[in-house]
């Protein structure tokens, strides 16, 4: 899968993708990340990408010409692209959206805004707006990286163990279960006996119960009762009385 990131701060993107799992996914040609500097498509000698807003008001607005020209350049190879504008006004990005994007066959373009906002006319050239939360950042680079990371890890062979995507938070509508590793005891706190029992059936039951319990305590709005088995529903009802 190919990601194209349009930004005025290309080093922010390049630094992140040069490390860890994303770096390995690029080296193994599972994903490709291309960075386009919007300033390269400005028309003046100062590479100006912003200007004062019509109607007055605080801040600056990203100009339509360099945005449009940069986007046109990326799409000039004729390949189909799904273009996303990173904006606090967009639909909030979540695991379901990450899964949807990971299953797309075409490339993904991530347009990172800056300043007070982008010229509204760029919306004619994008397919959707996405936000990573109801808060305001200084630019769209961090949201772009969040989306690349969340989508890439869902692609085959990116993670070392295919089960990682199946058993983690949000994928099943529940938060993840508690994790432990060695030592078996630390500061008087012991790892639950069931996890060292070797009984995989009981381990699975414990983990499922803990996932339900953790979700009830921390994010009860995530629970989709239609995804629970009859036994899991009973567990949830019991836990409601406890928590």
C-alpha cells in the first residue's frame, strides 16, 4: 500500500517512518510512504504557502494554489488515490476506519494542513476529512502519522504475529486484557496463577473476562452486546454487579 503525505514539514514525517515497525514494513516493500513538500509548488521565489484570510481574523490560511498543485502532481501518474484532508472538523478516526482504509486497493493521500486552516476550495479535491480527536493541533502531520501507523499494522505480515491484530483493543469491541511478563513477582505483586498454568482454555477464559471487566470500567460505551456470546453476556452481567 502506498501513502502519499503532503506537508510543509517533510522531516517530521521522514523521522517517524525511519524507525521501528513502519521502517521494517517499508524495507520489506509492504508499504510505501512518499513525502511531498507543498512549498515546492508555491509560485513565488519565497515559496509562500499561506496568506491573510479574506474577511479578516486571526492567523493565516494555507493558499489553494500550492495545495492544489502538489495534489495534482501526486495524482499525475493516473493511479487511483483516496485523498484525505486532516482536519479537526473531520470524522473522528477509529479502529473501524483504520480497518476500512487497510482494505482499500488504491493508494492513500494524506493532506496535512497548517496555520488557521486551509483554503476551503481544496475540499473539491478530497474524498473525506478525518480528525484524530476533538482537539486542535498545530498541523496535520501527527494525524497523518497516526493514520499511517494504525493502517499499516493491519496489513498482512507487518506485525510479527498475525494474532496481534485479532486480540488487541477495539478490534473485538472490547479493550485488551492485562499483559504480564517476567519476573513472575515484582514488588510483591504476582502474575495471576492462571497465566502460568499452561491451561490455554482457562487462560483464554480469564483473558476474555478481564477484557470485559476492563471495558466496563474504562470505556463501557465500546461494548457491543451483539458481539458477545451467551456466556460472555452472562459474565458481563455478573461483572456489572461487581464494578
